[in-house]
C-alpha cells in the first residue's frame, strides 16, 4: 500500500517532492504525491521536478506514473538503491542542487560509490547555489560521517543554465547525530565576488560595497574576485562566515537593472540579520539537515536562527515516513531549537 502525501501542505512547493523521493528511495516505500505545487502560478511538475523524478528513478529502478509536465499526481514505486555513474541534464536553468537533494541521502547509504554529473543551473534564483553546498552544507554533512564532495565545472545562470557539477559519493555505514547549540566566535569572514561575460569592475564594486558595509560593523572581510565561464552573463556575491562550531553562507545574484552595490548589500544584510540571533544553524541550512538527522543514530539537537516554513514542512514530510520524534521550541519566523529523537 502506498504512502499518500499531500503536496500542498505547508510551504507546498517542490521541497515536498524532493524529500519524499529521497526517503521513498531509501526506505523502498511506494508513495503517491497529490496536489503537487497546487498553489503555484503554474501548478504541477515542471522540467526541474521531472529531472528529480528521473534521477530518483535511475538510482532505484522505480516504476513511475504521472511523470509529465504539469502533472499534480505522482506514483513512485522504488526498488533497491544502486550506486554508480549517473548523468543528468535539466536542459533549463533548473537548479542542479535541488536535483541533487532528491538522491543525495539514499546514495550516501547505498552499497556502492556514485559519481553524479549534473548539468543545469548552478547559481539561480530560489535555490541554494553550488557554492553554498561546497562551503556550508557538505562540511556539515561531513560532520555527520558522510564522505561526499562536489566539484563545480562551469557556472550556470538564468535563463539558459548550462552549468555543470560532478558530485562524488562514497557510502557511509551510518549517519552520526549532531549537537550544535552554539556557533561560537567568528573565526573568519570571507567573500567571493564573481561575474560572467560582464566587466570585472562589477565584481570589484560588489567587493567594495561589502567591505564598506561590514567595516562599519567592525567586521574584517577578505574577498576573492573571479571571472567565471558560463553561457549567460550574470554576477554573484557570496559571504562565508566560519564560526568555531559551524559555517554559515549568505549570497545574492545579479540581475538586469540591479546595481552591483545592491547585490552585495543583500548578502551582507542576510549575514547581519543572522548574527543578531544566537542560532548556530542558519535558517536555509536547517531544513536541508532534517532528512539526514532523522536517520542518524541517537538524539540530535541544534539551534536555528529562524524557524521558517521550509523547515516546518520538511519536518512534516519526514514524519510521514518515519516514527521519529521532533520537538520544536520556538515560533515560526523566530529563532528556535530543534530536537530529533530517532
């Protein structure tokens, strides 16, 4: 009997699909997701979501029904997980990181190693950039005992994508629990300012604006400037805050008509909002950790800078699959604490 999941619950976006596919593969549990992205301007599955389904199907030899554009219902029946080499092309600027979210967890616990080559958007709106995975998410997953790496071969911007990553996954025997209640003191604050097919002065302006903003707040910033290869033109600014106990990342993308100073300002503002709180885990990292920690051995605890709807939705999805107890201390849009007893 399949597990039925309401795709319109909570945040109601593609995260429900990705987490459900990931846990379905790992548990070899048939699922039926309905009301997929029901409240979106264009509801149902889009090209990026179909790539997620294709990826999950490839690693589990699943039988699938409803995998077509704008479908709001999907039945996914997986078999045993298999590692190996896998090539995927989103064929749009759809995020390669969001595709990776659908299959990373089960492959981390597979019997054999995997190499994933994924083409698409690497730094695009409404999704974590590959730089964030490299500098923030993967280092935290390493702490959980997972042996994974990601190599950015080419940047992919909106609207055409065309970027490429290679992700290496060596399976682990188990996932360790996490106890991350305090982030500790700030050890280093570094920046990355990039452009593609634009004057390098734009990257320099992003760098200069970030230094002005942060120096006023008594922060020292070391920033690298890069002109990176890509199909489309764009710019990107990333701040990496390395604390004693945890990393945190903050970024912003350039866009037509958007000043370089605004790009830097958005990333700096997000960092400054984060340090006002005592949360060890930055809000966009928290929901990504949940599926892994629900499979960890023992009890996990962490503080989060802000309890957002993505986090609450991902907690709900995991609890549809697993008899795991998750205690939430704090209200939505406020700092809080999360305790996971698996």
